[in-house]
C-alpha cells in the first residue's frame, strides 16, 4: 500500500475470513430498535360515575314526582266536600248573625224548617184564652221571650194582632215586656190582656213591634 502524502509503501495483510459459526451468531442477535420517547399523558378533569352524573334538564323534569290523576281528583272532591261542610256549619251556628246582616236569608232558613229572628229574639209558646172578669170577656195572651243570639239583646215592645177566619186583621195593640234586656240563651215569660176582644177573632199573631208602631 502507498501513502498518498509521502509515497511510503508498506505491506498490509488481508483480514481473516469470518467462520460460518460466527456469521450465524451475528445473524441471530436481534437488532435493537431505536428508542423513542412518548409524551406523558395529560391529567384529565375528574368525571363522576354515570350514576352520579347530573341529568339533562329535560330528563330531570321527567324524574319529578307526579301525583296520579285519580288521587288528584279524589283530593279535589275531598277539599270541596270539606268546604261545603264548613259553610253549612258556619251558616247553622251563626245563623242569627247571618240573618241580622242579610235579612233576606231568613226565608231560606224557614225553607229548611229553621226559625231565625233577625232581631236575635224569639217568641215561643204563644197561647191565648178567654176569661171572664166582672161579667166581661177578657182575652189573655201568654208566651215566652228567648234570646237566641250570642250577645245580650234589648227587648222591644211586642205587637199582638187579632185576625178573623180569613186572616184579616181585626185589632192590634202593643205592650212592654217586664224585662229590658235578655242575656244569651235567657228566657222570660210574658202575659198581656185585652178586654172585650172582637167576637170574630179566630187567630192571633205576636211579633216584635217596629219603630213607630
């Protein structure tokens, strides 16, 4: 061999040939692939399990409790029945106050057989008979006054009217009871007399006199 710079010449022996066994071992050794580097996975936000995930607005609305129609209808009828019972109870217990404020309801109470007085007082056990005093006929009228209201009431004059067979008025008079006021629930009797009543008298009516009568 000759050097390209100095032209020196020397002898170089050729490399010994590779044996078959060494070639087989070199072929069997695996070739390591080039190493690669992967980026670390990015952390993800915490996601709750499906069972705890928030439902969409529409799905959440479907999960709201719905009362069965039959139960809802029954509750409505029960409420209506309770309201009717309350109204009837109030109208019965406070009938005097109702009629005192709305006198036109007195006829409605009478339709159901309930006697109500707008004045809060009532005349009961009204009776009459004739007696003779010094040879003269005397009509004796008796009865009771009752305070059917919830407060003390003043007692007005009582008007007594005599009517014939056809309910035509023949005569009337007024008198002042023996008491001035009546407490709630209090009862007091009264009596009044009329000398020489009309012979055609068949019926008698007594009520509380209005102002000016």
